[in-house]
């Protein structure tokens, strides 16, 4: 007997649902859907983002990191419950 597969809820793209055409690197509120609590870029299979918006989000996150809007590394000794509260 094979084990039964679990059925999960279908993931959907938050950006497509909000009808966002372009993801700007200056808008950190939009970018936080694609980042983990340690500011790592979340993969598509976890977030449910479509390929087009995932590529735009990755590029915007990398640009935001370069302009110091989002940190590259989070201090592991001083982990904050909600790191996005520190962003303006």
C-alpha cells in the first residue's frame, strides 16, 4: 500500500492578485512578501509567486540591498521578532 499524498491549498501569486505590473526596489512593503525573517529571498515553491514576478522581486531586492534599503545580513545574536518594523 502506498502512503496517501497530502493535498495542500494551491499557492497563488500575491503580486498578480494585486495587479502589480512592476516591482520597484524603493517599495519595501511590497518586497517583504518575498523575504524571510532573516532577509533571505524566499523561493517560488514556498511563496507561490509566478516566475515573472519572482524575477522582478529578486532584481528589486538586490537593488534595494545595494542601495542599503534592505540589509544583506541580519545579526544572529540580535534577532528581532518583526524585522520589517525597522524599515521606513
